[in-house]
């Protein structure tokens, strides 16, 4: 199964209750529909020898609450409530592996930009999924997008809000329309930012480079995990502004993300990256990452929360 696809028979956690898929509904005049007032997460549950386990559960819950704090969305549940909801969705649906989508949004309470009086709803859904980016195992072909990421002090890039992802949709649709799998956006200053829904890393002369927080990136949880693994394996990790042309002369380039996991990039703007196949450092980090999340290696950072 490719992408994120629901069967339609999953149970969804909606404001504290597990309900059937078809009953999870909102009003057409809900604030979120008209003004994009939602904060969401993408988390993963993996099958391991000890049973299903959610990857970095607490960090995902904390990030969605931080996003709501930035956007001033009051939440009628706690971080622990949302963590337990994700666990319950996995358990109730019998998932061994799954993509989890917690989302907090403003519902119906009046129409207008001012959200005063609109209730807050909290939902957690989940489904089984395959590769997020088609052909991810062998590396993907991408382009540098004509669309730029938000400038500082316009939209808060650290908040994973629905409104921000209208920009991501433009990047993604343009790339697909041009025959690529994904797009890479630059920031307002012309430096490399990220994909439509992924962080990006470059390898050059054995060192790992990635854009800094100030480049309008979402500070990814998988990104942080790869930085941790890289340092643990003796690699130097440098967070700095990256010029567009560095993409073309890098030895290796790869995406990271909850959905994309670790995805090698083999061409950018139809220019071959390195040898045109997943490189040794990308492959090493991907192997180390999957060994932990699939329970084959010591989880010394306690990244996994086991369901049973």
C-alpha cells in the first residue's frame, strides 16, 4: 500500500471517545475549514518482536501542544491524554504498524477570523501505510520548487499547522506535475529549506549538513533522531545555511520525516546526485534507524513506547 490510505473501518479517537470511522464528522462552518486553524502531527507505530511500538510518542505529543501554544489554541486535554489516545487507537484497531494522525482544531462557534467562541476538538486517527514517496527504497527524483517557504514572522514554521501546508500542497503538486516525486523549497533568502513534508540532509566529504531552525524549517523529530544517530556513529553534523548549488554537488542527499522516514534522493532537477543511488552514509543511517524502530537494536534513547 503506497501513501496514507484509510480503509474506512478504523476506529477514531474523537474528543475522548473511540468512535466508528463514519461518525467522525465536523460542521461545514467549523473554523478550521475556513481559516486552517488546526495543528497536527504525523507519528508512526512499528512492528517489533515485542509487538507494536510508537516511535517517540512523547515528543510528538509535546510538539502538537507547542504548536497550539504558538497559535493560542486552548486544549481541553493533556499531553498524556493525547499519548494515551494514540496508544488506544493502535490497540483498538489491532495495528501492528501504522501511521498516526493526531489533530487539534477549532470547530464551529461563529464565522470570522477571530476564533473566540469556537470550541477546540482533539482527534487521533490511524491507518496502515506503505512508502510515503513512491520508489523510496531505491531513491527518488526531485526538483527545486519555484515556491518559497514562509518568511520569518509571517507563518510560524515551528508550528505544524494546517494553514502552513497550503504552501506544501503547491510544492508537491508542482513537482508531481513536472514528473518528479517531490519538491525542495528554498527559504525567503534563497537558501535550502525542506521538502513539502520532509527535512533534508546533504553529505559532503564525509560530513552531514542540514538547514538550521532559522531557515523556516519544521524542527523534525525524525531529523533529530538522525542527527543523534549520526553523532553516535562518529559523523560530524553541521547545521547551517545551504546554497541551492550545494544540492547538485553533494555526495549524497536524503529526506527525513515521520512519513518519509529516511528516503535517499538520486536526482535533483535531473542532475545526478553522487553516483545516482543511495550512498553509504545514507544507507548506514537508514539501517541504524530501522534497526531501532523495528526492535532489532538496543533502544538506548528510549524512543519506543510499546503498546502491550
